[in-house]
């Protein structure tokens, strides 16, 4: 019974979050996420991912004109990931 209630509660939460109005974005916007994982060869990974989007005046939203992706993370056994990707959406 508790599992059914939990699934029902999660479903309601997901539908309520997806039903929100979307605002048209303009200018620069960003999203930051943590990078956390585990690999038996590399150890624990910790770091951050950053996405920067440029929407201009917002006339093509949800598409974007320009996107920058930056990932900085490190593993406990000494290696790391340092990645920068730029994407021009034409």
C-alpha cells in the first residue's frame, strides 16, 4: 500500500511540474548541474556541468542561437575531465 501511495504521489508531482506555463526566454540563460558518479577503475567523480544558452530576443525559443557547455570534474584516483564545447545553432 505504501508503494502504491508513493508512486501515486510521484506521478502527481511530475504532472504538476510539467503543467507549468513556459515563459519565453531571451538573452543569456544558464543551467548548472552536479557531476557525481562512481567507476571501479576511476573512483568517485565529483564536479559540475554548466550550460550557457543565448536566445537573442526570444523569437526562436525554445531553440537557441548559441550554446556553451563547460564540464569540470575530478576523480578520486587522480584523473579528471575538463571539457569545453561551443555550439552555433543556425
